[in-house]
C-alpha cells in the first residue's frame, strides 16, 4: 500500500509544519488589516481606514464592532474606560469582528473575497460609497451574516446565488442603487423560507428576467423593492399572500394584470412605470368584456348633497387645484387611518377612493366634478344618477350620515362586496369616503327599470311580462342569490331581497343590487331595512334583528318575490288602512277554494298551453316552499335554481328579443 503510506507521511509533515504557533493577533484583525483594508480603500488614502492600525487602540478603529469568543461584546463607548485605550486588544485572539459599518466613507475599492471569512460577522453595511467590481461569491460563506447593505455603490455583475446560503439567518439584504445585472438568482434548495428575512431591496439596478417567484414564499418579508430595474413578465398572484408594508415594483417592464393587492396598504406609485401592466390608476386599465365604467370619473356627490334633488356638484373647487400626486396618495392611502374612523368621523384631510375591478379608470378628481340627480331615497341613504365629465353615467349610493358602522368593520366588508362579480349582480366599482366621513358606493348606472316598476306601475308602452320573461327574471335573481350564498371567501347574505332591488333591462336580463349593505350599517339603521321588509311583506317570520339575517331569510324573501312575480300583486301594506297583502296566505286560500289557477297574473297564463307543463304550477309550489314559516324546511337557493331550470316554459321564443311594448302587435309573447 505505497499510496496510503505516502499520504500518511505527507499529512504528518503538514501537521508538523502547522503546529499552532502562539498567535500574535486576532485572526479577524489580521484579515482586516491585510485583506479588507487594502481592498476597500481603493487607491487613495482613506482617513477612516487609517484608524485601522495596531498602533491605535482597537476601540478607536472606525466602523467596527467586536465580540469575544465567550459572546460578550467589546464595549467601546466609554472613552474613560481602560478598554478605550487598551493597545493589547488587537492582539487578543478571542476577539471577533461583529459588524463592519462604513456608510458614506468614501470607499472606492472592491469587495474582497475574505469578507466571507469572518466567523462572527453579522452586519455588513457599506452603503453610499464608490465600491466597484463584483460581489464575491464568498460572501455566502459568512457563517453569521444577517444584515447586508451594499446600497448605492458601483457594484456590477450578477448577485451570487451563494447569498441564499445565508437564507435562514438573513434579516435584510439591500443592494439598492448599483449596476447589478442578470436575473435574481434562485436559492439552490427548493422551498426555502428565509424565515427571518424582512427587507429585500434590489431597487435601481439593472436586474432583468422574470419576477423572482421564490420571494413569494418568504413569508416574513415586509419590504420588497424591485423598482427601476429591467424585470419583465407577469407579477405572480402569490405575492399578494405576503403581508407587506412596502412594495415597489415601479419602473420595470412588468406586464399582464396587476394582482389584487390590498390597495389600501400599498401606494399607487408601487406599480407605475410598467407600460405593459394593467390595473388601477395610475396604471392603464385592463380590457374587460363586461360593461365597466367608461374612462373618466366618479361624479362628485358630497356633503350637502343629501337634501337636493338635482345637484350640480362644483362644490369642491379647492380639490381641482391640488396636485395630482397628492390625489394619488389619497386614493391609495394606507387603510389603517381609515379603519379607525367612525362613519361620521373626522376622516383624513381629504377623500379617499378605493376602486374595484372595472372601476380602474375612476379618479378622485372626477369624483368631485360631476352632476348628480336623485333617483331614489331609502331609509339609509340616497341613490344618485351621476354624469361624468366624459359623458358616462354611474350610480352612486350616498349613505345617510351616521348610518354606517365604524371603519374597522366597514372596510373588510366593503372590500368583500367589491370583489363579488356575477352576471345577475350589479357590480360595485368603487367606494369613496369623503373627508367628513361621508361614504359613497359607486355602481354602474343601468338605465333599467326595477322589477317593482315593471310589475306594479302600469304605464303606456310597458312591455308584456309573459311567463317566459318572468321565469327568466326569477331564474336570474335565484342565480345571483345562490352565487352570494356560496361565495367562496365567506357567504354573503343579501339582506334586502325585494322587487325594488331588481333591475331589469330591455332584454329582461335581471340584476340584483344592494346586496350585503346591511353589514355596513349600524344595527339601528340596519333594523330600519327590516322594518321596511316587514311592511313590504317579505320579512321572514323568525327574523327579529337584521344582524341575524342569513341565507334562509333571503330564501323567504325570494319566495315572496317569486309569488309577486307569479301573482302580479304587491305584497305587504297596501295604501288602505290596516290593509296587508299576505301573498302566501292568498295562495293558501286559493288552493283550499280550488281556485288556484285564478291567483296567477293574467299575463302569466296568456299564451301558455299548460300551466303544468310550462312550469307555472311548479314555480308556485317552489315559492310556497321558500316561504315556509319554518326556516329549516326552506330549500337552498341552489335547489331553487335547479328547480327553476328543470321547469322552464316551453315556448321561449320571445325571450331574447327586446321588449315590445304592450301597444305593439298583440302576440301571445
Ligand atoms: C500606523 O500608524 C503609525 C503611527 O501613527 C504609522 O507610522 C504607520 O505607518 C501606520 N501603519 C499603517 C500600516 O498604516
Ligand atoms: C487589555 O486587553 C487585553 C486583551 O483582551 C486584556 O488581557 C487586558 O486585561 C486589557 N487591559 C486592561 C487594562 O483592560
Ligand atoms: C474621497 O476619495 C477621493 C479619491 O477616491 C478623494 O479625491 C477625495 O478627497 C475623498 N474625499 C474625502 C472627503 O475624503
Ligand atoms: C416543496 O414544496 C412543494 C409544495 O409545497 C412540495 O410539493 C415539495 O415536495 C417540496 N419540496 C421539498 C424538497 O420539500
Ligand atoms: C419606488 O421606486 C421609485 C424609484 O425606484 C421611486 O421613485 C418611487 O418613489 C418609489 N415608490 C414608492 C411607493 O416607494
Ligand atoms: C431589458 O431587458 C430586455 C430583455 O428582456 C432587453 O432586450 C433590453 O435590452 C434590456 N434593457 C436594458 C436597459 O437593460
Ligand atoms: C419589455 O418587455 C417586452 C416583452 O414583454 C419587450 O418586447 C420589450 O422590448 C421590453 N421593453 C424594454 C424597454 O425592455
């Protein structure tokens, strides 16, 4: 085994040669003096670095902190202490470098690879210098490094992937303002979490490539700055799962749709300067199929408008003089402040606009420059039709002063409502809170009639409401409610299902509005809705407080609505004294008297061949089931949808043509 022998021999020689000699200096001091100092100083003299000299007491070396092997830090703060002038300290082998902090020190050299050799070095702060060259990959060998700030230097090349060796210890990594290029390296190991990492600042470099997806797994992150680089591609949705305090992706080349960030927390400037990115202002809007709001603004219906019938809202001339930037700040102000505001509370200095999908083009400026016209007044507020400067029209619901709950509950609720999208639900496009706490909900304006008007307000030119059309309307409402009840985030109760809250267009496409609003109101105001529902005969018998409303009470109200559609009769209080139309009771009496067919509205039966085969009778049964006095036996809205779909009118030829007025050719449909 000659090989083994010689190897053993060589090892012996080596160990003899390297018998530990008595160390005359701390290994870290050696490194600093012989490697670090000459490298980072650059060519010229550096006054700060001149202090690193064994003829100067260690405590007086600039920009350094030390720690003894036993974990005790060396305290150099007290000039009168013996340590301050102890010249032997630099020879103490038990001293280790803890931090190297020389920001703005006129350093003009390069980073030496020996930076990775300090066993106890935790903080490396060399920002705002003129350090050039590459970041040595050995930096990833620093066994204790947790804070790295190399910002505002002249560093070039790519970031070595080895920095992710530091992942689990790393608290901050900042390389802002250099000339670093290439893509952000991926950690070598999958599923790293860097569980202590708070700050990830790569802004103002020349990084390129896609969004570094792995950072959306770094759950502890509070700040991400990738601004002013050359990143491209889409921003992954996963990033919204992070609980970020600051995110800056501006001035890159990101594209696609901006993920749904909590915009009350993140500034609008976080995303600007990405030409191919669409989203809320100041980004360009995303193309959408649905009839979102046209570009322009939200009409300004504000304080003082609550009483007027027709209002020209140029009240707020002051606003238009404010700087655009200011306005953007307000729009996406952090939500905290707001959440503490009561409904009528002071609010911020100015208004605040939160936009939802399809409302991206609205600006605060336009909110304050439009004309509004009262469409309807309810116990809790007023609905305006508002004209935008660009000619578009929107619907605004202004809440009565003091009618809504405090902001802490309000904001999450409004955001949930803002995310609801369904073809049978009128989408909420935005929410505005004025400086005095006034609150506006912004909807598409649909120039439609309410189902209530269609059913009960005879008018020349009113379209025929045959069974096919009524069925279509009922099915749409049922689908809208089923969608709310099965909302994945958290089920939403409509709370105010009634024919006045159903909008119907010329093609008998029906949409429910005002869903979930009771959640935004203080209990006493919410209970006014309940009182109105009771008067209108659509309150479920078991429901005593609005806060207890649920999907079953919605089903009850839907049952009444379906009876209203079938019977063509207005439920609830009639104009006459003590008069009250109890639709379920009307049906029961008719069934007992065997006059069931007579309860239907004449228009319903007109032209249908068989009330059984066309699903009219089934619909009546279904409505009665929904109105069961015992909540638990009522069907779910999903079941209602199913039954209505199974029992469709056979002749639906007139369904998809626009409404022809009653005065037109008298066809059966
Ligand atoms: C250290 O300081 C002494 C006296 O201040 C000076 O003579 C010497 O050149 C310095 N050594 C180095 C390496 O700068
Ligand atoms: C100076 O430092 C050395 C090395 O740590 C230590 O042994 C010595 O006690 C210190 N002298 C004083 C006066 O503190
Ligand atoms: C900074 O360094 C440059 C050379 O790199 C030198 O000319 C200049 O005087 C230094 N400034 C200060 C304030 O030390
Ligand atoms: C990483 O995470 C994914 C998804 O969570 C998992 O499927 C995979 O097994 C993980 N890989 C490792 C090496 O843990
Ligand atoms: C994002 O970074 C850019 C420059 O990189 C800066 O101008 C802008 O103010 C930053 N935005 C935020 C919200 O911090
Ligand atoms: C940015 O990246 C693209 C490729 O994605 C490249 O074509 C372009 O030259 C880069 N621009 C700069 C300024 O580096
Ligand atoms: C931005 O990215 C697109 C591809 O998404 C590319 O065509 C374009 O050149 C890029 N622009 C710049 C300035 O890098």
